[in-house]
């Protein structure tokens, strides 16, 4: 059995809506077997689908094709998840964390940040 990649990604709950799955395909965030996928790209069992979005990248292998949205229990049986484990939140660096009420960074603060980042 064959299915469109946008319909399959939506059916197995990788995206909340089918239009979001189609938009991700058009934006280049979905790849099938390493190739950029259009929404109408056909997937068959054994294909590898890379989905970029949210906080991390999902790498799944198609085990069964479905075109209608299924429950979460059935959806998990339709693919094999090979995604790397997410980075623990304790290791994620805070970007631009400043104390509340300190305002915008001054020129001196920006120079210190540039020195810290190696942009002397």
C-alpha cells in the first residue's frame, strides 16, 4: 500500500493537522530517504522519513502506511522511531537570559558578550 507523505505524517500524529504537514513539506522540513519531499511524495513501508520541527528532529521508518488519522496506540505501530534522544534541559544553554528589569544591554555589555563569544 502507498500513501502521500503529508497524509501519512498527519495520520501517524507527527503533525497536528494535515495542512501543517503539507506546509512543512513545502518548506523543506520533511525528507524521504534523504531527498526533499513534496506533499504528494509517495511513501511505502521501509522508507525513512526525517521531520524537522519543534525542538528536535524526528527520524522514523515507515512500517505500515495509513491515510486516515488513527489513534495514538495504532499510530506508534505504523513507524519505528529512530530519533536521537533529546538533550536534557539542564544542558541546554539559555539564550539571552537577563535579570528582569535590567533593560536593554549597554554598549559595554555587548562588548563583553562579543568577547565571550570570540568575536573580538
